[in-house]
C-alpha cells in the first residue's frame, strides 16, 4: 500500500542512459565487513559475489510479466494465480515453501454509484477506460475504498483540501461546517484512512477522495500512456482501514485469524471506518468543483484543475450509494525458507506483498519479483553447497492492500518465536526505478551504508551509495511510520526493520489505478528492470550479512543518539506548545546517554574480538554469543506490553504511525500525543515506561560485555 512520496521534489527519470554495468561489486575486495572477522569476511565476499552474479534483470522481467499479467486483488482468481505461480517457482529454485493462510473479515464491492444530482444529473465513472494491451480488463475492480461501510447518502458538498486538521480549521475560519455534508478531499498529505476518520469525527456523512492533477497528474508531466503521470480517468483505489489503531483482521486484533480464534463483533472493531467513502478520478471531480459555490478556497486548497476552487456548500450536490459486502476472505502467504547451518533457529526475514489493487506491476509485483529473484540466486548457491549460518526466510504477503492482512496475521501467529529469534525484517514495497532510498531503525544504518557501497547501481556501474546520496555528502535515512508490512514486525513485536531499494517517484502517477501495469513499468518506471536488479542485490547482500555475521552488525550507539535527539525535540514541543503537559525529560536524556555509553563499550568489545579473529575457542565463542544475545534483544526492550494510549496493539515506544498522518512516523508516540493534548498523567506514565525501556536496553548492553 505505502503511498509513493507525494513530495514536490524534482527528480530525473533516466530513460536513455541505460548502460548495463557489471554485476560485480565495485568495492575493493579487502574492505572489512561490519560484524565479520577477516577470515569470515573473505568467505562472505565470495558468497556475495556468487549471489550478485546470479541476479538477472532478464529473469526479473519474465517473472514480473508473468505475475502482473492479470489483476491480483485479494480473493480473486488473479491473486490465486500469482500465489500458485510463486509457490511453483520458489520450489523449483530448491527452496522449502509453506503457505500459512487465514480467513479475514474484509469487504468486496457489490455496487458503487456516485451521482452528481445538482446543478444537473450526471453519473460519475468509477473505472478507467483501459487500453488494448491490458488483459482481462473486466477483472480490474471498480474504484472503491476497502473497508468503507455501505451507505446511501445525498447532499451538499464541501471541499476540504487534503482533509488534514489544519484544512478543517481553515474551513472553520471561513464559517463552513462539514456536519451533515459530503466532504470532497484530495489525496496526499495523509493516509486515506485518516481522511475518512477526520471527516467522520467532524460529522460529515460521506467522503469522496479524488486525485488532483497538481499532486500526481498532468501538472507533473505527460500522463499515461504518453508518460507515467495520472490521466483524467485514473482512480487511486485503496484501503481506509484505520491501521493507525491496528492493522490486520478487524475482528482479531493481536491474534491470528485461524479457525477457532474468537472474533469480536464488527461494531467493536476500532479499525473499521464508519461513513461511506469512495475514490474518484480528477476527470470526474472537475464538474463537482466547477459548480461548487460558497467562499473561494484558500491558497493552499488550490489544485491543478482549470476551475475556480470554492469550498462550498452550494451549487453541487451528490448522491453516494455504496453497496459493500462483508465476508471472510482467504489470505494466503508464501513463506520460503533456507535453513541456517549453525544457528538455524535465528531468522532473517525478507518480505513483500504480492497482492495488488489491479495489475500491480509497481505496487507490488516489483517488490515481490525482486524477492523471488533473491530466492532464485540463493537457490543456485544452495545447489553448490553455499548455506547461510542463520535461517533466511523469504515471505510473500497476501492482502496487504486491504490492511497489511497477511503479514499482520502471520506475525500475530508466530510472535513468540519472532520475539525470541527474529534478527531483522527487511521489507520491499516498490522496488523498481532509478532513485534509491532507505528507511529503518538506526542500529542498521551503518550496515546499510556498507551494503550500498558493495553493490553497483546497474545503471551507472558506480556504487549504489553514490546514487543514494546524489550531490549530498552523505545519504539520508528515513524512519518507519506505517503503510506497509514491516508494521507488525516493528510496532507489535519489536523486530528491527528496514526498507532499502530503488524506487520510481513517478510511480505515484498510476498508484492503485488500472494503469499500474507492465506497459508503464517497461516504458517509464524501470526500463530493463535494472532498478529491480539493484534492489535484489542490495537486499540479498544485506540479508546474507545479517545471516552470516559473527557479531550482528547493529550499532545501538546510533539508536541511543537518535533517541536522545527525539527527546530533545519533545522538550521543544513541551516548551513551545500552548497548553502542553509538562513532565521532566532530563532523566530520559540521562538514560539514553547511559545506554549509548554501554552500547559503545559493547561495540568496542565486539570489534576487539573480531579483530583477534577467534570466534571458535571456548571463551571467545561464549563472549560472542553473549554479545549477539544483547544485540538481538535491545529492540524488543523498547516495546511495552501495555501498548500505546488508546491503541494497545502498537507497542513500540520510539516509533509509531502518526494519528493524523497515518503513514508518517511519530517519534516517542506515547508521550508525544499526551504532551500535545496536555494530558500530564498519561505523559508521565509513558515517560516512566520509556525510562524502564531505556534502562532495560542499557542493562542488556552491559550484560553483553560482562
Ligand atoms: Zn504496496
């Protein structure tokens, strides 16, 4: 699901300069590798070379075309075909494949009707026209928002820009109330489920969400099929499940949707939206906006359509008539394992969702195809006797688009094992293109930098690191909010998670529309599948390093430093927000510093042991085991069993999705929301919980070097 960044940054799509560079790593062969002795690094470099050579853009292209030939929406014949194809291919690569499956309460559109009823009657189109090269176009689902309730509502329209809290404040200043109205909002700035909830909270009776051309249409560039941007009939489908409360099956929060699990009543499910909501194209939004009366829209509300944007009400009326069926739908994951030799119980997981809204070539055949290719190359090495030390698990998730269904249920089912044995989770949601980006927990930053220096960008032959940093001295890391399958791993269980790969910012132009297809991928987003190949090499090498490292390449000094920064930011919020709750944060800063110091001592000890080159003798082996144990458990220490205020499923205390953003990350979420709302008791409670966690993390680090 993850929305491509709707930012206004410019970028260059490299279409013509496609030099297929050698797959071999450009870095000098003697470079040390974080977490490896010199001897193990030599073996590792050979393993990685073999792996990188095995990745083929041609095979990736074949896999991608096969998987995105027809639409792959949850519980359709298309997704079943993609599932069977994936299982068959991965088995043919010599991997051990299982298919953990669930029955999840989910929606299916029976009939979606939006009609403009004033100033004249006009039925709005709810599907794209299609092109001759699109197969089985009848199987493309109509434009709809998963988990919208059914409903038949009519009335006046109010245009609320992105539907953010500040947009409603601007409307209030104009004297416009959305109570009893149908709110028209545009995509961007927040997760669409947040848009539905914000409208619901303000008493609106229905929501229409459209894609303004300024954000991802003709204002940005040539539209499909002449370019990658959104044409007038392109509709962004998408779930409006309140995943910021909890993702997954609405009826089984915290437990897997397997037979025998008790389901709660839909009325009690806090992640279900309550007012009918549906998406439309800008071609269909234009007449609505054109006739809308009321005050002129503020500057920030102006979009790219050639009309005078007014906010209403008046002029335009609509009827929104949604018939949405609810039933238990099958969700089938694909899980392929390569069993580790010396530490088989420890797991490094690399996953991507394989379901899609339509053809899904970018979202997310690109991610899943990339992982299938990692599996193919690792499988070839397996044949030649190369095995990892820890177990590598490759996972294809089903039902991500509806609310991270497959990954959430799987993590909930295996959370005890994951809490004990998961080393890390790497996610891929969108893996083609010529830009590179990474987001994740801070202790992995250094390892990811090393990996991108060891892998060549297939387009340039230079290290991926150079593509990543561009003209900057160093690349920038993002931290994880929500909107993709790392959510349950990181936020529910505390498994260190990251995403690193090539992306195509222009993929936002066809995002969740019928035009996210092979044509778009091969012409505009990732010609030659070179970005896919680069993503496969980066992720494969990263996973191999995590699986084979003598000492896990985690730098918790970086985490502690980042947390200290978040605490300082929070101090500023406390100082500058009128009405903010006031709690003492200095003890937190001290605890973060103590954790950093303990981590530094642990890292030094680890580096000494690795430099000595001995991992086998009794004392060295025991020391390394203790260090790894400490490194495995520190992220878990940052979670709290009671969860965040009002959303106990979210247990991570450093990162969570923002309540009014949905995708973007909120730092120190338990305290931050409470401080901003002036709730001193809760702020203090969560300050103390975080204090405990920071002390636990420090104690783990100290025990690691004792
Ligand atoms: Zn996705």
